[in-house]
């Protein structure tokens, strides 16, 4: 089960807003990223339910990175860090495995996992933070998760960027500008000043023109 907690980060007495602010305070302390809280993704809430040790086909979780992990330069607007908070833990299963860093973490209620994947040179890691969840065997695993992005703010929120770091609205505006005369073509030299432009022909009622 998947959900999100969409609240303003600036609410003074809201517990969810307070948790969000503390996440970013810790992240900036640990990484020196200097991330702002405005324009970030909402807190994500996920619940996993075990179906017992006799389950013939338990859930499978493919190892993955939370952002590009090919050792390339960070793309503006993309993720750079993750915080996973364990609100409830199962009796069996539900571990998180970082196979490339040889770390296997068993969840504890009230604990959190934090990992970042951009260096101080703004180069992303090369798979060191690749991870996967292990299936929940018995009980429930209930987590709250925050993905943190670099280069976003209130005017440039996370969902205004595509995976290339290009702002979607800006790209649309650029395409609109190009489409003002999408098929205009120039023929001849500047002295001739000859232009050929596509145009629409408006037919009057009763016109014989085809």
C-alpha cells in the first residue's frame, strides 16, 4: 500500500511538517548539500504485509538506485539523498540490503536509514547505494520515506523537471516559440529577399477553389 503526506513544510505545530524539517536539517548537516525544503517531494508512506513463511511466491524487490548511479554529474532537479523511517516493523523479513556496500540492515521500530548518493563534486555514485528490500514474511512493515532533490525550490518544484534536468514548462514554451512558424523556409540570398512560407487558405462560401 502506498500513500503520501502532502503538507506545508512551514506549519509550526504540525507533527508531519516538523518531521520533514528535521529530515532536511539532518541531511544538510551530514552532507553540506544546503537543500531547501520548498519544492521537494511529499513524504511517502508505504505499508508491506507479510503472507506467512509458506507463501509460494513472496514479493520480489529488484535491486535499484533511487537516482542515476552511473558516476555521472548530477542532473538538476533529481534526487540526491533518501531517508527511510521505520514506523512499524515485521516479526520476520523486511530487511534492506545494500549489496554493493556489503550492508544488510534489519529494521527496528523508531529507527531510520539515511543514505546520500552525490559527492561534494556533484558527481553521482557508481552503484554503491544500490539497494533492495527483502520480502516481509510475517507481520507488517510500515515506513515513511523522504526523497530529497538538489536544485529545487518553491518556484521550481521537483515535478517541474524531467529526468534530463530540463524544466517541462520551459521546454513547452520553447516548442511553442518554434511552432509559431514551424515550416517557414528561406529561398535565395539576402539581396533577393525571397521567402516561401506555408500558409492557410480561407475559402469563402461558394468558392470553387479546391
